[in-house]
């Protein structure tokens, strides 16, 4: 197993998330509800917000975010 898989991997994570949905009484999931599973980097969501603030895009800018899953920065 690679060191990356060892660090970030979690056997059965998708099954555990899906099994927890009925108990949490969610009809659907939002990105915010999945942040704890997606922000697997230092400083978590705060880092993502800092990146966006430093970029300071205007409403007419186009941004390509490649490979970011459901919310974390690529």
C-alpha cells in the first residue's frame, strides 16, 4: 500500500457515509455536509476559503478547478 493511500485511505468510507445518511435524517447531501470527508489537507475548509480570498475572482472570471472532488482545492 502506498504512503498516500495509507495516509488518506479509509476502508469502507463510502459505505459508512451512505449508512449514516438515514440516521442523520438527510434527504440529500450538500457539499457542506461532506466537508469533513473531503477537506483532507492541512487547515481543511479554512485553507480552501483562504485560497479563494487570495484569488479574489470577479463575477465575470472563469475558473477551472480540476480534480477537486466535492469541494477541496485541487
